[in-house]
């Protein structure tokens, strides 16, 4: 899920400071009550509303990779696997017990 833009977070906190209740702010801005509470707490603790960095390895393909998008658009049929994946051997466990498989 993508994070809410900083501009929206600022507008929410300003509305709260202007006297709007948490539930009214959530309803009028189309976000959850927990998000409104989180934005208010973050602003009062840190003075900032920027989203936190996401943990983990960065994506190999960026969202704005125009070269890749052009290649996929030019060859839409080549965007899938050329060779289908082999099926699992018949002896592979399928999550069912052996007794149930009989």
C-alpha cells in the first residue's frame, strides 16, 4: 500500500488544529481514523509529517523505468515465460496428510 502524500497529511493536521474532530477529519479526507491519529502523533512528536522509509531491499525495477515500459508495450506477448514451469513431481507434498491422500 502506498503512503499518503505529505500535502494530505499537512491538510489533515491543520484541520485538526482548526478544531475538526478525528473522525470528522478521517471522513472528510477519506482516510482511516488510525491514520489521522498517527499523523497527529507524528507531527506533535517530531514536527514533521514525512513518511518513514520502507525497510528491505530496494526494488530492482523502478516505477519510472520508461525503457522497460516501452519494451513491454512493444512486445506484449513476450512479457510471459517462454517455457512453462514444470509441474511438481507426483510425490511432492501438497499440504494434505498421506492418510487423506489415500
